[in-house]
């Protein structure tokens, strides 16, 4: 923290020094112009031009032949100019480096404060849409991408990011993978997604992390699953299925679009985990009366012990800690259900 404070404190001083240096250059050009006008009797334009090329050490030939006095003046004048320009260049570079370092440290501190966020590896078209939808749903994200143009887009959008190779273990740690709720792999190459999945599982060392990966090739699905991905999605297959469903069941497709679309209706289809000792733990759906108590609809239940799905569950189904409820409700209602389902703290 002390080093950060020193860096932050040095930035205004550097800016002042650069401004003073620019002011000194302006003064020197004025002095050179006046000197050439007085010593050589030149016109103002010739004097300004000679002063500029001498101060900047461009190396063009003299505007006009110089007298001995003019040559002595030029040597002294150029010596001062070289020192001034060197000083300004040094301070400008230092300012840029310091500014970039401060920005990177500020971004890293922001990421370090996050938990239960989602790390998105890759910020192409699909990664951009995923980040947009997660942010719109109120979830924290950290994007990993090495390209400069994408880093600029993320910075402009205010999205936390790590500009580095996602395959590096240090990059995933910098993105807070150990505190993340999930990892989204949408890198352009399937081999890269496989490697990142393996690296993430090694870092987590058995701890829970939901990994979903995009694949371009059908043959890569099993590789990604063996590497540790919980879910592998092929955009080509999903696109084909969606087109077929739109043709075969247009009204059902429209309903699902309204339910699942981020910018659609004011209700969502979400999952709620039953916490130990909560209002839902050990009680049936009828006892809890989810419809009346929360004004929500339980579409399905995934049993924690058996992994069995119960769609349109019976009202007498007793819930247990770890069960996942698929609930259709508004965002506010889902927040209320989650608070009740979390249990005592």
C-alpha cells in the first residue's frame, strides 16, 4: 500500500514537470527566435524555423549562412535544447509507464474484492454477449483476453479484465479463479479451452467450480468433459435445434424466448438451492406453499442425493438441503426465495 501511495503521489508531480518542460521549450523557441533576429538580422519566419530545427536537433541545413557569433549562439542554444528535450521525453515515458501501472494495480485491487463471480476466458463475439448478459443479470464478471483492442473495449465498458494469456496459471489466479463461482471458456481454439479447463481444475484442487465450455468441433466434447468441464455447448448445434424448434413449435419457442431472454419479460427461470436449516429444508412444497408465500412457480426439482429430476413436482414432495429448485418468478421474488432458502447464518 505504501508503494501505491508513492506512485499515486508521483503522478501529479510528473504532470507538473512535463508541463514545465513544455513551457521551457516555448520560452527557448522565443529566445532562439529573438537571438537569430538580433544577431543575424533575419526575418521572424526564418528565425523561428532555425530556432526550431536547432532545438529539436532535426539536422536540416542552416536557413542562411551564419556569422561566427551566430554559430556560437547556435551551439549554446542547441546544447540547452537537447537537455530540455531529453528531460521532457524521460518524464513523458515515466508518466505513461506510471499511469499504466496505476491502472493495472487499481484493476487488480478491484478484482481481488470480488467473490462468486464468473471468469470469462475469451472476449470475442460470444464472450461479449455472455459478459453482457451476466452483467445485465446482476452477476460480477472478470474477462480474460490478451488483445489490446478488447482490453480497451472492456475498460471503456467498466468491466474488470486481465489482459494476458488465459492458458497461464498466473492469469487465472489474477482473475480470482479461486473465489469464482464459475468459469466460461469461449476461446477460439478448442485445444486452448481444454488446457484452461485442466489448469483451472488443478488450481481448485477439488473445490467446487462450475465450468462451461464452448466447442467448435463435435470431437472436442469428450476431451473438454474429461478435462473438467461440467457442460460443453456447441453453438452450431444449439442454432440448428433452435431453428428446428421455431419451425415445429413456434408458440412454445416464443414463450421460452420471453422467459429466458435477458431483456424479455419481468420474470426469470432461475435455480434456488435449498440450504440446511432453511424454511424449505425438510418441508414439502405444499407446506411451504411457494405459490402463495412467494408468488412463484416451481417448475422442477433436482434432488441432491440421487441427481434425479422431478418436473412439475408433486406438492407433497419433501425438500432437503442441497436440492435445487427451478423457479419461475420475477427477479425480486427470486431474491426473496433465495434469502429464505439460504438458511440461518
